């Protein structure tokens, strides 16, 4: 692979990254080729030494996505993008990153749904207490307050858990990224 082919492939693989960051990374690889040419090393040997541009792009994207999620407050969208960047690095990450992440997201979604259901259940309970025959007025009012209170408490807990799980996921991805970089360096 020639220098131009290598750099074009790397540029193409990094197309989802802002151009300024992409240019910064590309400069480093252009410098590798320039330095190797000064040492008399052929372009094909330099390209082989650097490794597959697609694999390099995946590693760079993972680092970028994790950094972006860390700086962006760790929202679900940014953390999910980082998780899927990690999954792109191989089977290990597919099993040990995506599986637990999807399970945790499923549990969080269920918790949010239960919290919302309790809040919404307060309305028919109140309606039945006010206008129906099944519940006395006081039981309807108190039942609605209990249901709404439980829903709000569960919602607050779900909010805290969501933030905590996103932070834990980011820490795991950072550790995973460091581990991947160490294994590549060996």
C-alpha cells in the first residue's frame, strides 16, 4: 500500500470525526511516512509497520467517542456511541461491552416505565374516588397521592441510576481503551 492509499483510507474511515481533529491525527501519520522516507524506508514497509488503517481508525474513533462522552456529561446518546465504537473493535467487546450495556439499558427503561405508570395510575384512582362507586372519596384521594408519590420517588431513583450507570459505563470504556492500547503496543 502506498502512502497516499494509506492516508486516503485512514481519512475515509475517520469521516465521522470533525475535520480539525481528523487533520490533527492525519498529520501524525503523514509525519510517520515523512520520517520513514528520510530514513530510506519504502512506503509499503512503512504502511505495513503502521498497521491496517481500518483498525487504527477504529481505535482512534473509540478514544474519540469515549472522550466526547466524558466531556459531554455522559448522556445516553454519547455513551451509546462510545459503546458501539468499542463493539466495532471485536468479539470480546461485543460480548463484554454490548451485552451488559443493553441489559442495563433495558432495566433502566423498565424502571422509568414503572415510575411513569405509577404517576399515570394516580389519575384513574383519583377519578374513581371522586366520581366512581368502587372507592370512597378519601381512599381515592389518598390512593392517588400514594401512587403519584411512588412514581415520583421511582422516577428520582431512575434519574440517579441513569447518571450512575452512564458514569460507570464511561469508566469501563476508558479502562477497556487503555487495555486495548496496551495490547496493541506489545
